[in-house]
């Protein structure tokens, strides 16, 4: 496999790893050991959504910073992109986030309706990876969530053409002011280009960091109506 990679410029290893990134630490000194308890395969829930629910609740209760932040990866026409989005709901059907459907991610998902989500809960030495297909949530779900957002966020989503190049910040502020003046006290209508996307999982992996980099990995694979669980090498 490695034979296929293009070589990258040769940087002396000392320059890469010895760099003092802050007044205190080099990158190499950031290395931490994971001494967490392992993943007990016998106590994994047969349903990965239930298992996710248990881990997510623990992440919230443990004070993990922004536990609903997930990195969404999309790919189309040979390009791969990743960015953070917020989980706004999950159920047996999948994991929901909201976005501008005409953004770069929206265009990529339209061309290739597949996506991957990664949660990193570093404080717990845990990672969850979801892979699957994408589907739009219902208009009603998007309307309900849009209506629940603060007015400022509604105006921003309505005025901003996410991912497009703009001249300066003032341009954006002016678009919001104009829209706000136009709407007066009336409600902000949800733009048709803004809505919810659900990632329908075909696999979900639970990763638990362990000592000496011998981590535990449990991957659920969709199998007919159910799921099968396999253990992966770290
Ligand atoms: C913590 C965090 C949460 C974010 N949540 C969202 C979100 O829920 N929806 C969204 O469209 N963008 C969100 N963003 C912004 C995206 O990362 C990204 O900049 C934007 O969606 C444009 O991405 P694109 O050009 O690849 O489409 C978030 C950024 C951060 C750092």
C-alpha cells in the first residue's frame, strides 16, 4: 500500500518533533498514556444507538467540553472534506445535524450521499465513528428546529450563503440588517436551502483508549435488520 503514496518533502525529524509549540511543551511531550478501563464486550448493548446513548450521556455528565461536536466528512468527485458540526438529535434512524444545503458540504452530499461522523471525547479517551448514507429530515423537523433557534441565528442562516466567497464582514452584516428591516417583527422564514440532514448508519465504532496503545475497538456493522459486532485491532 505505502508504495502508492507520493513522497512528501523531507523534513529532518528533529524539526518536526522537537518543535516547542508553547512556552512549555514540544509536540512529543504532549504524548499521554490512556489508563482507562477497557471495553467489556460482554456488556455492549446489542443496539449501537443504545450504546451511543450510554456513552453520550456519560460524556455530558463527565463535563466533556462540547460533547455534541462531531467532525463530518464528505467526499465527492475525488475531493474529501471534513468540518465540525453539532449533533442536534439521534434516534434509531440516525444522527441529525442542521446546515446550509447549498454549502460545500451540502453540494458534496448531493453528489455522493454518504458521510462519516467522528466524535472525539478526549477527556474519556473515547472516540465514536459513524459511517453511513445521508437523507434529508422532514420539512416539519427542519421547520420545528429552525423555529426553536434564537432570532439572531435564524437571521444569520437566512442571510449567509455559507461557503461562498465574500468581500468583507460588513457585507454580511448589511445583508442581515436588510433582512431584519424587511421582516420587522414578523417571524424569520426558514430558507429552503437550510435544513436537517440525518446520517443513517451502516457502521458505528466505539473506541476506548487503553495503556500501551493497546486500545479496544468494537465495530457494529448493519446486518439485515440487526447489527453484528466485531473487534478491531488497534
Ligand atoms: C464546534 C463547531 C460547530 C459547528 N456546527 C455547525 C453546524 O451544526 N452546522 C453547520 O453548518 N456548520 C457548523 N459549524 C461550521 C462548520 O465547521 C463549517 O465551517 C461550515 O459548515 C462550512 O462548511 P463547508 O464549507 O464545508 O460546507 C461548526 C463549527 C464548529 C467549530
